[in-house]
C-alpha cells in the first residue's frame, strides 16, 4: 500500500499521464488494488511519483537505509506542508481520492 501527502498528490496529478492505463481493470482501480499509472511494468508517473514509490517500489533487491531515508524525507515533506500552509493529509494513495470537503 502506497501512502502520499496532499502536496505529493497535487504534484502527481500535474505530472502523470491520464487516463489510467488499459491493463488496469476498473474494478481493481476502484478497489485501490492496482496502480493506474502502470502499463506493461512501466510507470507512467515516473517524474511525479510519490515518496513511497521512490523509496520502496522502484528498485527491488537493493539493501539500503530505507527507514532512515523515509524518516528524513517525510520530515522534509512535512516542513513543505507547513511552509505552504497545506494540511498534512497523509493517507493511502489508491484508490485516488481527495480529503473530505474537496
């Protein structure tokens, strides 16, 4: 399960290619069980992908300090949210949804 903050969602929406790729069924997309940006094993949102994808899903088999990196970059994301006055809305990315009231 991939999580994302509000700023990450906005950036992803601006940079990703839509509509969802044809190898994702509407049922799997609606249930949040399939990434709508994947097609043939390739990411259609590579430039705008969220931190969770960058840290955990892009390079399999790599042993590193992922926990340390996650903590550091989440801290930076939180500071950006504070700096721009955006609520820290950190929830599962899929299914793609907006916070209540948006």
